[in-house]
C-alpha cells in the first residue's frame, strides 16, 4: 500500500515517540507480518561449485573438525 509523505511523516513521529522496547516490538511484529512471494516455478537452489548437495549431518565446528581444537 502506498502512503503519502504526510502519512509516512506521522508514522515516523509515532515511532519516534515509542520507548526502545516498544520500537523493538513494532519492528519484530512488522517483520513477522511480511509475506514474501513464492519463488518462480523454475527456481532451483544453487549448488556450490565443485560440491554436491548437502544430505544432512552436523555443520557445527566440532562436527567438522572433531576434538582437535580447530
């Protein structure tokens, strides 16, 4: 929805009047409501060059290097 400059200015003033905690809540709630469009029908996720698809497994540092402290 397109808003006029006056509407945006009023929203900015209301946001500036909120406490930091209230602003955090507003931003989180706004982000939660964002609806991303679905990807195109022909979309395929990219593969890393020289690799294969990830088939699962631990990606944490300890899972990759063991206990040798890397």
